[in-house]
């Protein structure tokens, strides 16, 4: 595959201009108007930010993008799926609360928020993964798959499980329903925390495999011989009594994310924007963020999700380290920035597997836009 064009604008801004104007010029130069938006639903995949974290993207970026899509005739909405773990975004009610709390409202962005996999994260569609090695199908939030066009708007940062969090993470993990996330994370089966389970039996109604039974103590018990690891029970429990004990990093997780991204994007127009600012060492899913490890760099955009991710990786790895941060405290002088922060991860796997399955290319030509 030949190199893809990735368009870039820096964080520098002249008096009388604004970074939002620069972003709008960037996406036009990158060709977003080549997409036929006329009367089409455009899903903008965003991370609303876990409350407490302050490095997520400001809603102003979403408004600029939504306004542009509307000007092109489209019907944009902001979307994300519920998380697998306990937090403030693991069902649609608290997820929407978190989005509003972080400033994502129709008043600020000009479009609606839709939690793609529904109230409890169980509203998904099984989508084929063309060329998938680890996943033949992917469980994707319904609203994402109902959209005609997918646009990713990503905060690029480090990630403790996958090395970096970029387009592939935003779409692949982010558009997976809770069952989909379970499959990506899963090297095992969920478990019940007996001290938290109240014996309400709701989870058993969601299990299509008859894997959940109840003991004399009325607590739920998961039979791992019957369980297929679909994760639906995790979303069904109002008490967060069911968890995945096998969440972990690893190459397989990176590969599955790339395959889920392909399931989401195949057969539909798509476009990708990544903002490389406040590059925190870990995911915005944390309810805190450590100090940015490099100076703010700029915004990248293009049609190839893999090329956009690789351009962001290269830019971060070429950037100077900010002193007094977790990156400056690492003692891995030979390692790139991502490997230095998270030595157990290998960010290259996301790129290489994405290339292998035909999601895109890590070869790119960088075009600078003023
Ligand atoms: S839904 Fe949760 S609290 Fe209710 S029985 Fe199942 S595990 Fe226990
Ligand atoms: S993960 Fe799926 S199969 Fe396993 S117990 Fe939960 S709902 Fe049943």
C-alpha cells in the first residue's frame, strides 16, 4: 500500500485567527468535503472524558466539526459506547451525565449525544470482520452502525494497555459494546464479587448460555464451562458485582482493536481527526490525568486511520520531554516515549496488524496547513 496523505496544523495561532478556525481549514484541506454528507447521519466518535480527568478534548473541537458537517448537509451526532469497568460512563444515564458535566451538551456542540450501545451497553450489532484473524465478527454499538458516515475525533495520548490511544483505540475499543469490549479484553470469563452481589437475578436474564446460577447464599455464580465470555451480564448488573478479572495489556488486545476498527469502518465513508495536546501518559478513561509528557503539537487529519495514528506517534516520539513528568523520570534512554512510559506494551502491534488486515497504511506524507 502506498503512503497516505495526513494533514497537519500546529498549535501556533496568530492574533485574529483561532485554533478552531485552523482545524476547520485543516479538515477542508484534508478533503472532508469529498464525502457526500447530504441528509446523511454522521457519527462523530468522541470520548466524553471520565469526570475528574481534565485532558479530554474540549467540546469546542466537536462544535467546529459538527458545524462543518451540517454546512455540508449532514446530520452529525456525538457518540460513544459504555465502558466495561466501573466508573461514570458504564451505562447511558451516568454516561450522559458525565458528558454534560464535561461540557458536552447540544448548546455547546450544536448536536446531540447518543450512547451507541444503549442504556446498559447491551444494544449492539454483530458485524463481520473482513480479514479478521482474532475476531470473525465484532459487537458494535447499534447507533454507530446505524450511521451513514463515521468521523473520529480523537484525543491522542499514551495508554497503559496498548501503548498509545489514537484513532484505532477510539474507534475499535470505543465503538465496541460492553460485550465487544469484553471480547477484546477477554482472555477469560467474568466473575461475580460475592460481597457486592445482592442476588437480584437480573444478570441471569441476560445470559443466553444459562451460565449463571444461584447458590444457597442467593449470590450469582458463573459456570465457566458454559460461559462464552460475551460480557452481557457485566452490563446488566446494576450493582457492578460482575467484573472481568482478565483486563490486561498485550498484543492480542491491540490486534482485536484494529479488527474492531475495520468492522466499524468497512463499507462506509470515514474520516479521522486527532488532536495531539495535553499528551497524558494514560487513557482519558482514568478519573485523573497525570501531567502532559511533551509539549502540545497540533491537529492531524486524513482518510486513513492508520496513517493518522502513525503520524501522531512519530510526532510525539520526536518531541522533547517535559521535565518533571513521568516520562522524564523513566530510565529507558534507548526507548521511544511510549515504550519508556509503558514498557510492557508494544504500540507497533496496533499499526502492523492494522496494515496486515487492510485497515490502512503506516506510510504517510505529511502536508502542513497554516
Ligand atoms: S445482577 Fe448483579 S447483583 Fe443481581 S444477581 Fe447478578 S451479579 Fe448479583
Ligand atoms: S459473559 Fe455472557 S455467557 Fe458468560 S455469564 Fe456473562 S452473559 Fe453469560
